[in-house]
């Protein structure tokens, strides 16, 4: 039996890694993605669609974590407080873009048997793949920076812990990751989903307290020309779209789908792609619900009260109690923010492992890698927090989003190119209509991110 074939108990169709140099790849595939859990979760070869889908549910929710990070919170708060419900249509559009790109990640991981990092290594010469690796590492560090700041703010809001100390405490999350990994990958997924449930419950209660105008909420999902005619609204719309798709999520998803033991035949892989796409689509719809909830909460409280300049997380926390007449609302806001930070800890660790092992085939203990990347993120966060205080922390959060914007094209473009190539994907090549949509989305995201970066640099 091939050393890279992972048989499952009572499963006659084990997952098989294609080692050949055929189908347009420059080099043969190496060790499977996330080797320790590769193909470790059993799937159903028969039964109803729902029965089969249950085994595939999980990776999409880990990916969805990246779509509700503190950077997204800030743009949603600003959009809701300044323009009410009008930018809900932009949140919907950005979510549709994310669904398309993540579906391509599932197609690449299952169809080509490679995660995005491995695909870049096997398709490009070193002088191309190594800069792409550095770009991915920078993106993960920037993601970690946003996570450090968000978690520290959450600790400050809930327990009054100074931001400087909260930033340092975030280094301890490595033990959380270690504990979960000891129980198996399904436990990691269950933990993430549980925290997402807590986040959803927190916002559901806050929105019930805020009692928004549901007619206006529904109208907010409809396109409006105001977005194009009002410069301030256009800028925030660009921010919502530009901060949505995170580079590390593309690497992450293409590796996570391979934790399922879906078999090696064309029919089995086709079904795996379909089920993995359903999983990510459902999860991203959940992420849309959370992001829309943040915007709706800001519109129903801050915008309704005439406070149209709320953009900082600590501002939102401070204003919720007097506006809603309850001390419970700001507490729930802080709990949701802290849960978001804990979830990001897990996904950033997994993404870092996929990127390092996929690009350069270098293995390092997950806890050690996590500690190194966390230290890199903590140092600037501590320095800025001590030197500039809370305002500096907010600016550092914005900077992390700009860095992510700069790295995004280096992940999106290869993904679209690989999945559009019949030579590389064979029977699993993306349909032309899907590739056309993905190219349009990639162009839009790149242009919008370029504008955000230019505005940040030149103070536009």
C-alpha cells in the first residue's frame, strides 16, 4: 500500500495522494496536508444527503471565524453607526464573494489533493514560491496581530485588565490549542462551533434589546445608488468588502477539507467537493448573520441616537449600556469579542502549519510555531499600547488590515489559476462560468484593497 494512503476502519475506499508529475504540476505531491489528521474523519458512502453532509460539517465553520475578526467588527460598527442599515447590501455582496472563493479552495484541496501552499510549491519555481511563502507568513502574522488586539480589548472590557497585560496574557492561548489537539480534530471543530454559538446568542440578545426597525433591515439588503454617490458611504463599503476575504483562510480551507476520508474515485471526490462546498456555504451564511448583526446593532443604537462616529470597539462597549438601559448588553459584547479572539487562535495555528509545511516542507511542533508567531505579534502590540494607549491600539488594528490587503492578491490569483487549469485539476477543473465569476471577484477585491491601501498611505 502507498505510504500516503490513509485507510479508515471499515472503509474500502481510502484517500489516496497522487504522487505523479502529471496533470500540469512541476513536481510530485509530497506528504499530505495536516498529515496528523489527514483523512482521519470517517465519511458515509451511502445514505441520504443529510447523513453524508454531517461528516463534512466543520471545516467551513473554522474558515468562517476569519470572516468575523476584529477588523470586520470595526468596519461594521462604523457603517451601521454612520449610515444605518444601508450597508447591509455590501455585507451580503462581500459574503457572496467569499462563498465563491472558498468553494474553489474545497475544489483544489479535494480535486488536486493539494492545499494552496502545496499547489504553489508544486506549480512554481522556488524564486516564485518562496516569496509567496513569505507573503503568506506576513498575512498570518498580521492576522495574529488583529487577534491579539481583539482578545486584549475583550479582556479589558470584561475584567478591566489593562491592555498591556491583556496583550501578554494572549500568549497563553497556546495551551488551549495543545489541549484541544490532544483530543482529536473533531474536538477542535466542536469547540469552535460552540464559541460561534455563544457569539450568535450574545448578538441575538443585544439585537432583541435594541429592537431594530425590521422593515428598514430588509430594505438595507437591497442595492442602493447612495453607495456610489456618497463618498463616505463608498469608502466604508470598500472597507467592508476589502476586509472580508483573508489570505490565510484560502490556505486553511484547502487543507481542512482533506481531514475527511472521502475516498479516491472520481465519483467520491466529486461528491466530497459538493459536500465541502455546502459546508462552507452554510458556515459563511452564519458569518454573514454575525457581521450583519453587528451592523444592525450599531444602526439600531448608535445611528438611531445620533451618534454617527462610533468605530472603535471600546466606544461601542461604553455606549451600549446607556443607550439600551442595561448593563448586560456591553457584557455580552465583550463576551462575543473574547470568543472571537479564542476562535481565531485555533484557525491561525492551523493555517500557519499548512503554510509552512506546504511551501517549504519544514515541520515544527504546532505549539512552538504558535509561540513564535504570537511573540512576533505581541511585541508591536505591547510597544504601541504602552506608548500610545488605546488609540494607538486601534490604529494598529487598522494597519493589520492594510497588511492583509497587500498580501491578498498573492493568494487569490494562484487559487483561481489552479482551479481553472484542466492540466492541473483534470476532471475537477472549475466550470468556465465559475472561473469567470471568480476572476471578476478577484479583480474587484484587488482593486478595492489597492484603494484602501492608497487611502491609508496618502491619507485619502
